[in-house]
């Protein structure tokens, strides 16, 4: 099983044609380094595709997810954000993860 201790979200959109090496370079540029057991999330400009790069301490894993309807609710601005597990779970389902409180309840949409 892959252990993920921290989730990082890159705010800037990414060209989804990017492969593992390009994404690893992007991780180092945006986050400063690729730490073991950390996951780095990227989305395309339209918010319909998501890529996750995970450094498991031994190698790199790249996963992709595409929505056929709707969009991922992505953060705006520059730089990066950290996400909780609950926020990531909401994000990957297309829910408003920014509205989650510590108890995991969405109070507004």
C-alpha cells in the first residue's frame, strides 16, 4: 500500500500531456522538492482532468483522473496549498472542498 503523509495542490494549470519526468520537474519548481510519502496534485485549465504524482520513497507513481461531467473545483491564485485527506476526498469527487471545516461537514456551496 502506498503511504501518503501530505497532499500538495499546485494552483497553476498544467498541460495534461506532461509525463512523469515533466511533472517531477514541475514539483521541484513549484514545491521546492519532492518529498517521500507526499502527493502532488495538478489540474488542467478547464478543470476536467487531475494528475497526482506520488513519491513513495522508492520511486514515483503517476495517476490520472478525468471527469466526464462537471469540473474539479480548483483553487485560484499562485503557488501551492496543502490539503487534508477530507479535502482531497471532496476534491476528487468534484465537491466544494474549500468549504470543508475540521469536522468534514460542508456548510455552503
